[in-house]
C-alpha cells in the first residue's frame, strides 16, 4: 500500500498498488458478455493456501471489480489489460 499524505506530510490513508500482469485466468466466458448487456456480471474465486487467501475476480466492467476488491484493503491488486 502507498500512504497518502497531505501537504504537511501527515498520513491521510492508504492506497492499493495496482500491478499489471501478463495473464490471469478468465472466470467469464466470451459468450456470457452478449448475455449481459448491462454489464453487471461479476465472478469471484477464493482460495486459501500456505501463502494466505487469494481472491481472483472477473467482471464485464473492470471499475466495478476494482471498487469491490479495494474494499478488502489489499496491499496490491494484480490486473490484466484486455483487448
């Protein structure tokens, strides 16, 4: 996380760091996009391992997924550029 500071150097909060990666698994199939014209489909996969909890998400509208994941307070979010 990055600390957000005011002009006096006082910490105001934390920001999640976004890191772009080459590949993340798809949780939404291509044909599902046409079935969701409003773009409201969001899917999650949650796994627990030796290194902790991993939350993988996929959404037709990335900004929706970003807002949901940021509420979890992660230090870092890995994101894949699509298109």
